[in-house]
C-alpha cells in the first residue's frame, strides 16, 4: 500500500494505483495540462472509498509506502486507463513551422 499526500491531506491506496496517479500527474505537468482524477482509497478503518483530486502543473503531490495492515487495494482497469492517458499525453515536442507558413501568417506592419 502507498499513501498519497495532496493538498494537506493523505489518502491510502494501492501501490500500483499511487504509482499510476503520480505518473499521470507528471505527464500532465510536463504538458501544462490538468485533470480531475477519481481513484479508490482505503479509509483509516480499512473500508473502501473514493477520492477525487484536481491534478495540474502546480500540484504538489507525493507518495510513500505505508505499513498498513489492510489488504492491498488493486484496481487493474483504473491503472491501465491512467497509464493509457499518460502515454497519450506523451512528451511535448516542438512544433515545426516552415518559413512560408511564417511569412503567410505573420504581419509585422
């Protein structure tokens, strides 16, 4: 299990879930994007729950392992979807613009 630290609060979740959330936050930050992410958690008493967080370029989010006695929280479909989104965002690439495009679209007068 891992604990996610976000906006002064903490959330206990599965290790793969926490890793996917942080990877997605990293992808969003590198592309100046944001998204609301709802992910499964375990409350302190071990009952299941869900939390929604807004993740963006200025989000301060971290995770750490947690020596919890509750069973590992697993949600393979969620992890796969978040990993897909992270890959879809990809790495920002410079836009190639030809000289003729610049001449046709830029008016300095």
